[in-house]
């Protein structure tokens, strides 16, 4: 190295060649572990979620298992290379609705990270091929359940069928389409799963010739004898889409979603089987289209008891409904009114746009309509008659008036809450409680009471009052997003994603929800989705520092290190309270939702320090991956200025010094490398990285000889 050559009386000092070899061995240990460090750092002190089959029971108390499940959901509405007649209005919305039904605990019961979405411009041929031919075969096991959904166009070309991705071109479908033969080979031969489901809503708008449609559908149905394949239409038919079905859907997908949500559970045993879904969808689509569209499934080719959805709430419904379904049509005097049917949100109705809900089982149904700031209409009972359509008129007329004393208490509590620190939070709790006691329908008071309890780490009470705020105003999207933020804190990532998915579908301009969704996806290791959500948040709220932070985290963990460095630096500029940008940050409302799992917050300023520490750590880790060891060392040292006791930062700093020593052949860098590994072990000797740190220390001391402390 750069120091003097060892003398004969220092036998333990290695030669230059030996030192380099030992350092290479050291770095082999380090590289194998460091890639895991960020994820472990984020999820410390959080509940570990295990992807295992779910145990459940039916209405009779019989135990059964919902298998581990994987799904690929594809929706293409806009085709940039096709003419206007080929564009679809609701295919992408259909895909999002299927996704929501699959991840719901009152539905498919799929884990969010096990459902891949390719919607719109993401549904390219390359992406479809990768997820179908690589991802699904790599994850599915013999006892698992796999579902594939496609909404978009299908085409026949030279006797072969093709699904049309976003980048499809008509001049050569064999080159730009996904072959159904390949789909059959993947499902039948490459995916090894107990249950396989294919749902296809294609042949839209009558643009396919009848003879082509016949061959196309026959190919979809007969892909595999072990598959439940349900197609939108049969030979020589087109597949319809219209605003008349649930505010805008393909009629096939509308009934598939309703079926998975429980309406196909004809015997109300809480289980929707493949046979039940096929019968429900086929009967209702046929009736809804006057027989012009008939979904098709080969009834002899699948296990009729195949479990597609589990609906625990159906246990309370009693006997099975009559086979003839009815329709409710909701009309209202105001825009943006959310309708709940049997305590489930079924859509939004506007003054000039009625909401039509066909396919409802006959009998009594509970209806409630809500709009923020007004007294709700309902709950009340409405009867659905077999085979009939009934109009339900909603009146949202009475503004919700606040008790003046309650408002005063709320504003007093808000002032204290915004000051931060535990003492102020405790005083704010008293004010918010009094405001809610004076006005039990004061949803904002319930929300801020929940937020304050969350800041005080009383998360049981926080959960209760988040749920209270949503119960008072079910369309209170801010409350749902904040609740999702708390769920991130507690590690309930699946429920957080469900809440955020609802918010981002209902309120696409909610920047807070998009950045929280980015965090949830990142922590689920769904980095592509995390990047997309973070970028959406940044488009909506460019000065939201946390959105840039979670974009950086997702980029780093996805391997885009230079992009990550740029995003971390953008976050650091935005979160510099000494800069002119500080006044534009809404930290005192959003900061405690960061969800990093640390347990030392005496105030929301601690969150600011935690995030800045983690941002510098991210720059350090990315710099090391880019072989920019000097920059990595400086960044990790900055991270320690904000959190000197973080073992992960000491660990990566030790790695960076060791890399730099090797790269520069500089033995003088051994002592700081050794010191930071030792500090990491002093802080927490039980971390997974601790064993690697000990091996690194041994290698460093042997390699550095007299330079080691």
C-alpha cells in the first residue's frame, strides 16, 4: 500500500498482494449483505408479514384454506397506434376494479405484493411477456392459486389469436400482439399451480369480424384443460362497455367484480366458487344485453369448487337469494355523492349522471348516501324486486352545522397539535375529546384526535378514532389517507394499500395519498409501483419532500442508484428548514405519517431528523454501489450527524471505508472502517448484519496489520 513496506520483524503485516486478496474477501462478505440493509432498516420494529395460506371457515363452521395467490391484471383502453374506433373507454377502469376486488379481505384475499398491474402505457408487449413468462412461473407453487385478467382488444391474424398490448400495431399482429398459443403454453405448462384462472374481457366494440370472434373465443376457452377460463362473449358476439354498469364498466367485468365481492355466492356459504361465478356472470350479462352477449366457460374443464373469493360478511345473509336479479338506479340532487349498499361503497352519483347497479339479489338492501359537509341520506331500506329496475332518489339537503363551542375546542387543539412535542399533544387530546363530545358528528375532531394519539404512540386509540372519522364521513378521503399512514407505522401494509387504493381511485389529485402509497409499495418491495406512485405525487405536489424521499428509496432498492441520489438530494433541498422552501412544507400535518418504525419521537421535528438521516444514508449506500466511495463516506457521515446511533449507517460507512482502502491501496483507511464496524456491534450486536461485521473485522485486522487499531 502507500505506507512503508513491512520489515522482517513484523511477520503479521501482509504483503501488498495478500492485503488486496483479504480485502477482496472482506468485500465479498459485504456486497452479499448490503443490498438487504435498506429494507431491514425501514422495517425495524415493525410486524413481519408472512406470505402463507389463509385459514378460514364457511357458514357451517367448516375449516378450509385459501391458498397463497398470485395475479396479473392487464387493462388497455388507449391504443396510440390504432385509429379512434379501436379506443376503449372503460378497460383500464375495469382492470383497477378487478385489482381492488382481488386484494380485498371481502373478495379475493390476495396479498397486494402478489398482484401485478399492467394498466395503460405500462401494458406493453415486453412487460406482459416478462410478467407472464418469467414472474408467474417463478413464484407459483403446486398448491397456489394463479389468476390472469385481461381487458382490451383481441385479434385474429392468419388463423392465430393475439391479445393486443398498449403498443400493438395492426400491420403485423404476430409481431406486436401477444400470442394466445404462448398464453396457453405458459398457463398449461410453465405455471405450476393447483388452481389457474383466466378472465378475458376482449372483443370490445364490434371491431372484430364475427368469424374472427368465434375462433378467438374458442382459443381462450380451450387453452388448458386444468384452467377455469371465463371469456366475455361467445362466437360471433362483441363485448359491450357502457356507463350504465356501475358508472362505467365493461358489462362482463362489472359482473365479475360484483360476483367476486359476494353476489355470486348463491348459497351464501361465504365462498364464491368458479362454478358460482361462471353462472352468475353468464346469467346477468345475458339479461343485461338482451342476449347479445353471452360469457363462455367450458363447464367440463375446471374444478367447480375452485375457490375464487371468500366473503366473511355473507355468513349473516341467511338463505340463498332467488335466482332472478334486479336493479337499483340512484339519482341525486348534488354532485359527488357516494352511495353505500349494505355498508359497501358502490360508487359515486352526480346530479346529471345516475348510478345504475344491476345484478342485485332480490330482497331488502340497506342504502346510505353521503357527502362531506352534509347530513347523510339514510341508512334506509330499499327493496330489490326480481327482474325489475327501481329508481332510488337521494336527497342531500341539510348542511351539517357545527356547535360553536366544539369548533372553539377544535381550533384550540389544532393550535397545540401544530406546535409539536409530547406535552402539547397531550393537551391537544383533551381539546379534541371535548370537541367530539360537544359534537359527536365532528369528523375533523375525530381525525385530529386520531393523529394526536398516533403522534403519542397510542395506536390502539389512534385506530379507533381514525375509524370513527371514517364512520362519520365515509367519503372523508383525508381521514382514509391518514389512517393508511398510521397503518404504515404499525406495519399493516396490506390494509394500508387497500385504503390508499380507494383514495387514489376516488380522488386522483390527492398528493398525500399517492406519496403514502409510494411508501407502502416500497416497503412491500413493489418498487416499480412505488416509483410510479411517487412520481404521481410529485406531479401533483412538486414541493412534497416525502414524495421525493420515497421515489429515491424505490429507485435505490430497484437498482437505479444515480436516479436515487438525485431524488434524495431533491428531498434534502426541500426539507432544509433554513431555506426559503421551508414555509411551503406541511410537515406538522404530514410528518408523523412517515412510518419509518423508529420509536423515539418526542416531537414531529424528530421525524424530520429521521428522514434526513435516512436520505443521507441512501446517498451513501447508492454512492457505494456506484463505486463513489469518497462521496459515500461523506454522505454517511452526514447521516450520523442526524442520528449518531444508527447501526446500519455505521455498518455501511465501515464498508465504504474498506472499499476506499482497497481502491486507493491506502492502509490508513483501515482504522475508521474498523471503528465503524465496532460501533455498529456496540449499538446492536444482534442484527443480521452483525455476523458479517465480525467477519469483516477479522479480515480487516489481518489485512491491515500494524495499521489496525
